[in-house]
């Protein structure tokens, strides 16, 4: 099978996506698949080529000039059932035809349902969650509103848009400080990897943290923190029949699990390194572990996830209470280190994800996308005020 691995894109999480993409490219090649690396640059330009399937390529100096030979590809929307990328040149035209898409984007313009919509239009099987579930989980506010609606425990929160902040800043600050208890966490609503997030412990820092978050998004979430916190996460895989991983406990150094903790310090806990900062399985009793795994599956089904996702929780060690936090529809590096500890190797994980993608695609092919109607024959041009008819 020719698998296209899509990574990069216009997002602050661009570099994380490159790392995830390269891991998956390597794993798919090990399985014997032909792989087409498709890189979307920071400006949105599409690139394709075998040489892009190397992490070392992206570490080179003056990377922009080296990328030029791989740009100029256009997506051919006239062909269905494949992703067709064409580069028209006089001497050496290039065409890539992709049977199955494996998106590895992080954040906006990829993980949020945008690329999934393209694959749906092209009728191409793709790995992971669909348009709707990707869009919902990308938005931390929508996710928490769903928790509230279905009585899934989550921390107290307030949200607002940049337009609200400009019109009534003082009212919003007063609403936050009157209804929520410090410490608070200020987050861009639709961004991951802890970018733009700040922990605040007083009124003075609150306003500044909100201004920072608004540099990354037009929508902001402010939520209460958990004082005696254990930061835990569980990965879920499947379409109808779900499998959960062990639960991972993560340590941190900056009052929350920061970008540096996740990806930089000691090799990055999110990358499966920084062994002192991740504990698998988490130090929870058996009942709590099973409860959290079941709630993770409930959330996964409720939002309509498929393929793979990761559900994060906050656990209050004093009161022994958990709160559902964020859902990540494409965990960085697929959280393969957690699956490995749970008894599933990277190659087994990738094989299963390809299988789930084809299974989901085949189910959709059984649906009827046409409807015979007399509406065009009956439509009256004069009543519709259509000129020239």
C-alpha cells in the first residue's frame, strides 16, 4: 500500500508534527509500505519527496532553500479514491498517487478536522478521527462543555472571545476572580503542546496571561487548577471495539506540564524520554485505574473518536477525585512509548491503525450519498428571482 504521511502545516506545533511524522514514516517503511512524505511548510506550501522522510533533512541549516526543489505540488481534486499530488514542470513532471493518508499534524490546520475534510472529499481512507471529532477536541472549551452536558467531572472554567475582552475586559476579570479559585490556568482554546498556557496565582498575573493567550487564539479558556495534582493520561485505540493503554503519570517542574517538559528537557516526556518524569503505570489503586480507563472510553465514544486518541485527566491526590481534561486526537509520536509499556509495539500499533482506517472507510462506502429528487424540475426561476432564466 502506498501511504502518504502528512506533517508540518501552519501551526505553532509545526516542529512537533515533523517529529511525529518522521517516526511514523520510519515505522511504515519497516512494515514494508511504500511511503510518500508530504510536508506542508509554515506558510502553507505543499512539498513532497522521498528525501523529506528523514529527520536529519529538517535539521539542516538554510532549510528553506533546500525545500524549494520539493515544492510546487498541487492537489488534484478531479481524481477520487486517491490523493494525487502533481508537479508540472517542462522537463520532469512528478506525480504521487496515495492510497491511504496518515495525517500527523499537531494543532490548527491539520489536527482540527481541516485535512480530514480534504480526505473525505477525495473519498480516501485516512488514519484517526473524523472531521467532527477532530474539530470538537481541538477546542478545549467545546470539550469541557460536552463534559458538563453529560455529567463527566471536569474543573470549573470560564471562557470568552477576543471581541469580549476588548469590550469588557474589567468585567471578565471580575467574573473570573469572583467565580474561580487560584491557582488558575489560562489557555488558548484551540492550541496544544502547552503553548501559550500560563499558571497564575494572583490578579496581577491574570491579565498578562490572557493577553499572551490571545496572541495564539481568538478564544481563551480560564480554568481552576487542582492543588494536590497528579497529571495522568490514557491512550485509547479502536473504532467500535476499544482498547485502552496503561495510565501514565507525568511529573513537571513549572507548575504544569510545559512545552519544555514535554519535548525538551531530558529528551522530552511526550517523546517517551525523560524517564524520571513519566511513571507507567500511574500510582493509582486498581479501582481508580479501571474507572479512569472506562471514562476515557466513554469520552472517546461520546465525541465520536476513531482510530486513536489520548484522554488527559487531573487527579486530586488529597480528595482522590479525577477530572477529565483535554482530548488529543493525534497524540505526539502516537504515544508509542505508552503503548509499548502496555504490550503493543510501534509496528503493531501502526498496522492496527491502518486496519482501522480501512475499516472506517469501508463502513462509509455502504452509505447512500445520492437522493433522487424532482426539486430542480419543479423550481420556478421567476419566484426564485434568478436573472437570465
